[in-house]
């Protein structure tokens, strides 16, 4: 499978349909902070994301503090954002 790094313009176009996602500052990545009612909801979301990441073989950079989950997506093979990141971000919106 040939994975290509997206141009900034392509990333911006994709982000228009992804609520709350933005380009990360200082690197080619996209990011979003998800907020939940409490830790249990945040942890449940992370569990669903972990299963998705394994299925897609594409793993996010993330952190969790109580009811917040911060996710950064980038494709390390191309040192930047690829279509894989956009697809994962799209799926994560449905997992919310």
C-alpha cells in the first residue's frame, strides 16, 4: 500500500468537515481535544479507539487527564499527515 503525505491545502480541505480538528503547530499532524462527562466516559472512548487503532494498524498519539482525551494523528512512515489520519479522525467522530 502506497501512503503519501498530504499537502497543507489537502489537510485544510479535509479539516473543514472534521469538527474541532486542527493542524498541530510546528509539525505535520492533526489534533483534537475530546471532553467527556467523567473519567469513565473518557476511558471508554479510549478503549474503543484502541480497538479501532489495532484494526486499522494506525495508532494515535494521545494523553488522558480525567475527562479529557487529547489525540494527535500523524503517519510516521511519511513524516506527516496522510489519508490514513483523515480516515481515522473521521471514524473517531463517530466513536464520540
